[in-house]
RNA sequence: GACCUGGUAGCUCAGUUGGUAGAGCACCUCCCUUUUAAGGAGGUGGUCCUGGGUUCGAGCCCCAGCCAGGUCACCA
C-alpha cells in the first residue's frame, strides 16, 4: 500500500504514543456524562463534565491552546493549558502528547470544567484527556469565516458518496438531511400508529415480482432450485394481509428495480405502502393530505418547503383535477369518449412521441406526462386514470373506461399513487390477462407475470380497500431541497472503484528481465524491454520510486540493479 | 444510450502558442498562557485519471478508455 507523507507521519505517531505507554486504541469504555449540545444549553460556570469526540481543530499558542471537539451533537470549544494538564514537573502530556501526537480527527476523551473565555465563548477547560482512537488518514478541514463563507469545503460528489463517513464528519448540513429523513419515517409511523394501522414486513425475495411494472433483479435459490426476484413492490402481499383480516397495514418497503440510474433513480429505493379496509380513494386523498401536512411540519417545523426555485406548501387541502380535465387544461383536447386512433392522432398533432405498441391508456399517459405533469408545482391530486394503465385498480364507479386512482404531483413529479383497490377476482384475472397481451404486443412496461396465488386470495374475498404508495426518497428530496436522490441516500449505488495495481505490467516485465541478470546496463535493459522511450521512462521511474530497482552511475556507465 | 463539462498536493483550486508543476488551507520544525476561517518565521509534499499518438519537448494538442456531474432520451 502506497502511503502519503501525511499517513506515514500519523503511523509514526502511533509508535511514539506506544513508546510513551499510551494505547492509541484502548479497550475500556469512556464514562462520558455530557455532550456539546447539553453543555451549551445548560451552561454552568465551573461545572465538571466528561465528554468525548473527534478533535477537529487545534489552535496552539505556546503553553495554551484552543481546540474544537466534535461529537454527535455538534462542536464545543475546549481549552488546553499546559499547567492545568501537567500540574507537576513533567510536561510531556501537553508538550508531546497534545501538541505533537494528537491530530485532527483523533477521538479523545476529556475531563474538565466549564468556563467562559474573555471573548465570551462557552468552553471546557481540560483537566485530563485521553486518546480514545487515533485517525490515520487526514480529514478535509473546511472552515467557515466571519461572513459565514465556507472555505475548502469537501464538495466532490463522487468522493462524498463513496466516502459518506467523511462527508458526514465534515459537512454538518449533510448530516442534517439524514436526520430529517429519519424524522420523516418516524412522523409517518406515528401518524399511522396513532390511527392503529399495523406495521408489517413482507417478502423481499419473491417468486413472482408483482405489484408494479418494472424490471426486477433475478437471483437463484439453491436448495429450491428456482429463480427468485427481488421485490419491485409489496402491494400484492399487503393486500393478502387485508384478505387475512387486518383493517390497516403498512410497510416501509425497500424496493429494487433493475433500471437506469440518474439523479432521481437508484437501483434500491424506499416506498411506503399503506392499505386500509372499508375505504375508497376519496377517503385516501383526505388521509394523504393530512399525512403530508403532519410530516412536513414534523420534519421542518413548517408546512412550507423550498425546492429549487419553488416554494411549496404541504398544508391541506390540495387541488384535485381529473386526468381528462388536466389534458383539456393544458392541450385543449378532450379525451372523453375518444377512440384509440383519435387519441393517437391527437397526440401526434401535439408533438407527443407515440407508436403503435401503445394502447389507449398508455397514449393518454404519454400526453399527460409530456404536456401536463410538469405544470403542477403545488401538491395536486390527479385523479381518474385510464383503466388500461392501472391493472390493480378498481373501475371507476361512474365511468368504466377509468379507474378510481389518484397520484399526488409535487413540483411536476409523482410522490404518491393510490387506488380504490380492485377486489373483484374475476375482473382482476381479466386485467392480468390484458397486461400479458400488452406485454406480448411489445409494451415492456406491462406486467408479464400473473400471480395466481394473489388471485386465489382475492377469491376468498377482500373488503373494499384503499391503498397508497409514497416514494419516500422523493418526498424527502422535496422536504430537504435536494434535486438528487443520491443526496438523500447514505450510500447511493456507485460503480465499483478500480483497485490500483502494485506494479504495472511493464514494470513487472522489466523487473523479470532484471532479476535474472542484476545488475545490468541501463541501455541493455531498455532495449531488451522493447519499450518506447516514453513508456521506458515511466516504467523505470516507477520502479525506482517504489524502491524496487536502483540506478547507479559507475565508471562503466549506468547500472540498474534489483533491490 | 446521446451530448456537454470536469478529473492537477490530504482539501479547495490556478496553470499563459507546447518549454523547470503553482497558491491558500492542512502537514513538519521553531517562537507564542483566553483565541476564534487565516499569530510569526522557515520547510516538506505530485502516477497532472489511465493507455496510446504527435513533438526535440505534453498538465496543455490528437485518439481510445475509465470515473463523476449535468442536459436530454428511456424509465416510475
């Protein structure tokens, strides 16, 4: 492993610490009794505290020094004074251990008492400190100046995602995003649990990937010798539980879709799905806006949220527009009662890209997606979707071409999708079969599997039920003003890092030639290697740099020898 | 998948027709007992993403590739 100078220095310090009898990775617990936040909130002059955290700044002024300690709650200033720490003659603890052997990033424990400095900063006067864990790699050290401007921030997106631990240590705003993420989950749980809906878990490995139209990941179970799919949705399992007699079930579902990755798609993402018996989609719309209003204020302390250039407000109620009306609003074209061909040619006139594999529902969806969707900035329910694109949704009570479905749009994106669930087993079977036909016709979004066990469950009877799914990642993006899903996932999927080879192929080759004839003349070695000038130069420099070979000038000329 | 932009020190970034690789912070040494992004003085530190090519000479130009970000397309 090639170490940088900074890493070598820190490793050397490990040895020096051990020579002083200090274990840089002690096993015993550290009895902390406070933290940075508590100290600042309940500050008492002279109070004794025991705290621990990472050393994040050292500002040494001879025999005194100010430093900053960062713990899970934030940072607190600590004051190291030589004569406070070393009361006797031996000043090693301050002069050597603190000043020289402690680095930014090291975990230390501190016993001290609180005081206020002359400039009024709440500070811990260190009486005793101990090393809890030494950091061998240097952290980036962003700094904030008096005007609040950040210098040297750790900003490279690739490095931040690949090394999220570093990102979290040095970028407090990043940590804040994830705290809000968890607050959102907690708020939703509270909202559901208060209404006595029941949190459940359903299979992630499924023999049939159902409940959505998406390409699944496939794996294989050895003892059963069958393919298994990682779930793309949990809908069909939750409905089985409604059949089984639960009145309300919900699950935070990690779903997996084997599709492209971009700033709004990660191969694994989190959806929340909830199903409530004896309800319909009208009830669910009321429920949804109450839920989001509650969640937004739990997360941000207000129902308002800023997203890019938009100010959005999650305060209920939200506008409700039928899909047909929306298309009239933005295109002037009325889809009601029109045939597939009429809609297709209308779409073409509007400049919407359509083809012959598209059925009526898909055509309408294309028009809506192209012309309408992006216009809804404030939370808006779009209702009554075409039947063809909603195979799990109950037919509309007043129009057999439509379904009782809504999606909630925010900033032009869908964040929730809900139905009056289809509970007619015969209709459901026909809809699945229609999907198969669409799939055969070439629509790769149509579901190509029929879950017969799900149909069997419906045949035992499912009460009228409304269900809703919410894209948790997208919702938290809106609540934290992040345009990229990677910013709201701790560990977004990345291409694997290439590992660096110790010796290049050329270096190996040259070394092999040399090993059998060491030492040999440089020119001879060069011509035997058959490398171009440039390549030779790079190779021999690489080898000498890593102290694998040595070049010496002698009376006979340049000699290369293996080390 | 297409196009655009980027990849240089631990971090943030400069780098002139193509002519000895730079700055700030960090780090190291010395001085400094209540400071607050940055006290003073001196110093160390480089696979310029990778591989080819052009050239006397490439961080820079050309070709191919890798990785990331963005825009679109596709997809919920």
